[in-house]
C-alpha cells in the first residue's frame, strides 16, 4: 500500500468522525463530545494531507497554518457571547474566500483544464466569492457598521439580472478555453464579490438568522465545489454535510417567520410601512414601576420569561438569571420561552442564557409553551417585540400576519420590558402593548431587571 | 477529468447530502448556534485543498504561492476559530444542578 492510499483511508476515518460528531451535536449532553470528535476528524485529515507525496515544500504551508491558528485562537478567546452572530459570519466568510482561492490557485498551477474542471473552478470561485462578501456585509449589518435597514434602490432587480447574465457569459467564455482566459477569471471573481454584496444589502436586520444560515450553507457548498476541483472526496463529503445542515436551518428559520426564502431574499422586508387598512389599535399603554412589577412577580406562581434581541443588546442575561433564581427561591415555577428567530442567529438566545448558566431544561421552545400559556401567571417579555406581536395572529393586513408567535397576550399578566415605545425591527406597531393585561416597564432592560433583583434582595 | 471519476464524485456528493439532512434534522433549537459554528468549522475542510496546492508549488509561480498561503491561513482561521468558539459555547450548556 502506498502513502496516497493510506491518506485515503485516513480520510474515510475522518469522514466517519465528522458524521459521529454531527450526530452527537444533536443533544446538549453529548454536544461537546461531538464537537471534539469532529475536530479530531479534521486534525487527522490535516496531518494525513501533510504527508502527501505531492508536497515538496512546507515553508509556506507552515506560515499559513501559523497565521491562521494565531488569529483563530485569539478571536475565539476574545469574542463575547453576544457577538456570536458576527463571529460566525466572519468565519463563514473566511471559509468562502479560501475555497475561492483554492479554485484560483488550482487553475494558476495548471491552466490546461478540461471543460468539467473549468466549470468546477468557476463554481468554487463564484460560490466562495459570494460567501465571502455576503458574510462581510452580514457582519457589517450585525455590527451595525452598515445600516440594519434593507438597502434598496430603483431598478435593483434589473441591475441584479444584468450582473447574473454577465457572470454567466463570462463563465461560458472561460470554460471554453480556460488556458487563455485568465482575465475572464479575474472578472468573474470581481463580479462574484459584487453578487455577494448585492444579495445581502436588501435584507433587513431582523432576517439575519436566515441569512447567516444560508451563508453557512454556501460555505459548505463552496468547499464541496473545491472538492471537485481538487478531486478530493473528503472535501465533497464534509462540504455537503455542512451545505445540507445550513439548508435545514435556513428552512427552519423561514418557517418560523412564515415566509418563503425568496420573500426573505428579495422583498426588502421592513422597508415597507404596514398597510393603511391595518386594524386600529385600541386601548392605552399602561406603564408600571419596578416596585409594582416586583409585587406582581412576587405573587406569581409561574413566570415565563420571553427574551429577544434587546436582551443581547442590554447584556442582561446574567441579571435575568439572577432574577429567575430569586423567583424560584420564592416557590415560583420559571421557564424561558424562546422563539426560533429571537436574536440575530438561530439559537442566539439559548447561548446567551447558557452563558449565564441557565440550565438547558429551562429553555423551552415555542411549540412547547404555547399550548399551556394561559396558565402562566406572568409573561416577562425582555427585549422581544415582533416574536410576541399578536398582530401576527389577529391582523390580516399586518406584514407579519401568519408568523408563528409566542402567545404571551394569552397569559394572565404580561410585563413588557422595553426602552421606549419605538416599533420593533420589522417596523411594525405591536398591539400587545395596548392590551388590558399588559403593563409596560420602561427603561434599559438590564437596569430594570437589576432593579427587580434588588427588590427581591431587600425583601 | 474522466467521466467515471465524475460519476464517482457525484455519487458521493448525493449520498452525503442525504446523510447531512438526516443528521441535522433532529437537532433541537437550543443547539442551533453551536451546530452552526461547529459545522462552519467543518466547512474549513477546504484547508486540505489549500495545503496540497501550496505545498506542490515550487515557487515558479509567485502569485499562486502567495494566494495558496492566504488560502491556508484563511481556512485555518475558519477551522481553529470555529472549533474553539463552539467548544467555548458548549462548555456553558449545563444540565440542572451542575452549576
């Protein structure tokens, strides 16, 4: 058996480790082991590749590995849990650009490609390029360097169509005679960067969970395309596992918003104002003080906490956990109801609450809490808005009509912690705030929760 | 590339896609963020391609060499950063009574 065959055997083992790793990622108890297993699979694959006979010099590999490791380790250590969506976006982008570069370099070292290989180079370059700039724009939107509002302009669809036709023509011309078409490839790279930018700027901040999932999927597909370029089976297996997982998450996120993927990608949701025929909101806003809220909570025997992006912004997760502890000490049953698209990426709230050591059994999914929500004494809405907006159920004119929500308005009392009366990310009025059983606790979420904790302490 | 190896690779592609769907479909939403960053790290597998290309380059083509090195660096950031950050997150997921 020669060395190349041995490497292939290691690749099989590594693929199996990825599969077991992903399988174990499916339960909180085994997830950490799963991640370690998958990283072990990656490690042995990298080591095996380093023994490949085609490698004549290690100098530049070592340089690249060193730079990448240092940056990776530092970034992973420093990033805060609140910034996890940005981190994932950036890492996605890095995966994309490296697939793009693999395609380019594979071409540069051997320009006499047959048509099939030329097409695979094009695919890894385009998908990698779109993933790269798309992720960077998503990062900018999450970081609020770029406005979270959808960016749209007149004739956008036509510009996009023109870009797509342009890249198709270039791709065909390149594939027909790759050896003499280096300049076409550069043009294709530039246009793929442009597509990445154009496809993410019209998407609003509230739709970021979908975009992040989709870009995650793209980075896998890009790796898959690079696998075809390199004729490497492990790249194809691992890449398509990631591609499939990203698509599943994308689909789940779309379902949680009752919207199709094309609607998310092209409609510029959030730029439209709710229809004029929208039902008039009746009732008045009833503010309450921290002290009043304390008396309500103190008397409650079951409290459901509904967190949203505002919790992340206010960094209130630790204070909220402290409040939950006091409530439990007080003999109250406490649960956290988490909407699938609360926050800026799938599962964002769960990570924040886990950081504040809320046990995962207390984290409940929407479908789990809704059937029994009438029995909850108090729903404490912290920094969530659109995911608890009853207009999704009641107002047919509302842009979010039909979206599954956590039905907090059906609980006995709702306390909404909110900075001001401003509309949510989708820019839609929320009739919840005007309901009879709703009380508003205005102010910074963290400050209000800390105030409540202080009340419990002084008790 | 000869047709038989194209078919072979396509075969692997299709099976892995189905496998991916089966594996991920049952993950609870609690774990969606770690799943995403963990699978993101796996997509850094493109590092293997980057290593082979960069190592095979003798230095005749400076541009290819530099771009290859950049590919290795970016993919390594993806892999190392992705796994570490996922581990950091998962470390925090604890069951009741294990605070």
